[in-house]
C-alpha cells in the first residue's frame, strides 16, 4: 500500500525534472536553425550541446517510438501483458497454497506454469529485435536532428559561464 501512496509524489517529481526540460515544438522544429555542419568537429560539438539542451524532447521521441513498437508488435504486447498480469495475479490471489481435489497448488507451481507458457511466447514475439530497432531508430533520429540544428546564441553564454571559453 505504501507504493500506491508514493505514486503521486513520484509523478510530481518526474514532471518537475523531466517534463520541465522539454523545449517548445517551435524551438525543436525550428527550420531556420538547420544547416549542414562544416566538419566532424562541428558535428561533435552540435551533438554534444543539442543532446543536453533537447534531452527532454529526445526522451519523448524514445517514448513515442517505444509505444509505436509495442503497438505494431501485438504478440509482444500480449506476452508482456500475460507475464506481468500473471505475476501480479499470482501475488495477489494465490499467496497461500490452494487445495484442488487431491492436489495442492503452490505459488511456486503457478510461477512455473506462468514461465513455461510465458517465456516461449515472449521469445516468439522477438523482444530483442524490437529493442535493437528502438535503439537504432531513436539513435538515428536523435543524432540526425542534433547534428543538423545549430546551437542557439545561449550556447555561447553557457561556454562563458562554465569557464571553457
């Protein structure tokens, strides 16, 4: 029950830390700041600055791609739901052994049944391929955006404040 009480506090903390760093769409999609970098040093400096500056937006991109990956792979969604739901149901409804006729069904035997069915189903849904697709797609989008967007004027002031100028 203590976990349920901490959910609003956790969501408030998440909103204050992560969601406050999301830049407005007008700034994130500013087509006037798009330019081809001159050399690899400029690419590296742009990626370094923009990944920090737009970190909230990039996190949102990863989240959207993860939801898209789950929606487009219904077998993965079903297998995750089966495993997570089964785990929760066993913990909630069967903490003690249950007598069914001549057999005693324990929590351990329920977990074995859950994993005997759930793990092959999960393997069949190819979560590793989905994970690598998510890493590759998000990396490509983030690095492409970060390399093409020129840092704003505020990046020059950030260098002066940190004493790196």
